[in-house]
C-alpha cells in the first residue's frame, strides 16, 4: 500500500527565512542545510532517497524507473517501482499525490500547470501504465481567498477553466477547486487537506513572505 506525507516548516536545520525544514535547493538557502534537511526527510520515510524534480510550471510527466537520483525537468513524476519515493516541492502551488494499486504519482500544479493540463496528462499516463482505482490528495497550498491576481490574468484564467473563479471583486483564483474538478472529471477521488499555506505560519508561502523555503509532498509505493 502506498504511503505519503506532507512536510511543514518544523524539524529541519535551516535558519532565517528558510527556517527550518526547507527542502528547496534553488531558493537561496545554504546547500549544506538543504542537504541535511533532505536527509531528515529520507529518515522520515526509512526508504531510499526521494526523487525531486526541476519544476518549471510546464506539463511534462516523467516515469521514474531507475535508482538514479539526478533530478529531471518535469512537473509530475510517476513510478511503478516499489520503495522509490517521489517528491514535489511547493510554497503555495498545489502538491498533489496520486496513488493506485500498482503506481504512484507526484504533481506540481500552480496556475500555469492547471491551465496547461499537467493534472490530466499525469492521470492519463498513469492509466496508460496500468494504474487503476486512482485517488488523489491535495496537500497544503494557497486557498482561493489568498491567491489574488490582476484583473486581466483573472479573466484569462477563468475563461479557460471556470472552476478557478471566485468573485470578480476579489479576482482571486481558486487553484484547489480547479484541481479537484480536473481530478474528478478523470474519475479520480479527491481528498483536500484544507490547509492554506498563506494563512498557516507552519508552512512556507512565497506569496506571504517573498523569500521562502519549500515544503514537500512525498509518496512511495
């Protein structure tokens, strides 16, 4: 049975804006601290080293089939290899973990990812590889009341995906509602942890803090 976890800020070795369990190696934190934090994460899992992505807000989905730890450029990883943890980093974007009988996936879905189909592409790929009875968990991410964008961006986004809409007065985008809608349309059951990273100081938030670490969602078959 697949196991998953979502990290918060506590429990690591980073300091300052990155305190404490920053797992992002691209945000300006000390490399030694990030390496230590990733070892802490590995110890939480008692497994082999988690596989991370170079996340670029695209729609590439990569199947991980080997033990290589070199990160790939993608916004979703999937694997059928037991014991191989997949990690997605976030600090407001949605970390989505998907599990099936013989396959798991980790998706990074922000505004661009939702609009360019990263969720649907991941589910399609998992099913092509034999995935069945898929269920998804949406981890800590910014809520629909906190993700305010300019009016033009709001209009353009809801024209493509109406589920992103909140109210014209606030012109905030609801990433969680849109992601859940996409998953349900693919017959994937959805659980939302209901945690807003911008509200909850226990989590990193780029929107709230500007300089910020990254938390992780990790899943292992």
